[in-house]
C-alpha cells in the first residue's frame, strides 16, 4: 500500500506512508521523506533519507543506512535481545541499547501486544513499526539508529550520530565512532 505522495510500494504486504519513498519486496515499511526499504522485513522509520536493504534491517535516524542480512542462522532460531528495565517501575527502557517507551515489563509482553511500544528513541511509532522493530531485534538484523549512521553486515547497531558498524554483531555508540569486525564496540 502506497499512501504517501509520489511513493511506490511493489510486492507483498509492503507499506509506504512516506513522501517520495519506495518499498519493494515482502513486509517492508517506509514512513519518511525520500526513504527506501527493500527486501524482506526492512523498516525505514527515519524522518528522511533512511535506507534499509536486505533482510530485517531497520533505520531510525535521518540519513541512516542499514544493509545486510540476519545476524543468526535461521535454522538455529531467533536470538534474544538484551532488555533493560527501570529499577523502580519495572518497565522496559532499552532493547539492545535502543531506548523505547513502553508499558511492557517483558519481551514476551511486547511480542503479544506491539501497541505497548509507543516510541523508539523518543519518536512515536505505529504498531506496525513496533512489530518490525521487535522482529529486527529478535532476528539480529542491522539497526541504524543515529542520524547519518551506517550499519552494514549482520546484526550491527549504530546508536550515535555519524557512527558506523561494519561486520557481524558490532555496536557503535559514540558520536563519530566506527567499529569493524565482529562482536566489538566503539564508544567514542
């Protein structure tokens, strides 16, 4: 379904509410200006210029790019994301270091009702956005969260502005940080 101005949606169960955005493949979503989501289960949740290509990739930051595949072997099942709960209320505050606003206290609670996630990194999301976010984290896809960030490979996360993570299961959390290889972190 393409409801955004001059947008396209080609394939099965794709959703495009962005302006001049493109979605192609199966179960992809784009909601921003000039966004792209192509492949299987990709989500461009950025405000503008986000690109998610491959399988289960997600962009949240403006001008962010996530390209690649899953961070696990499908025959081995899905992975369990790291969840941080508020010490007082018990609600989930972060999933794999990504800030979420929710009333849920467990990952199972979120999987049973995606509407319980109302924002990711302070930006309001729909139930479909929340579903794709949880699918991204459960399947260890790439997630480019920071503005202008790039996550490429399998299972990489970029949390900060202008950060980059290339390889397998890396996290770049510092502004202008870069990480390459596997299972590594860049904090500054």
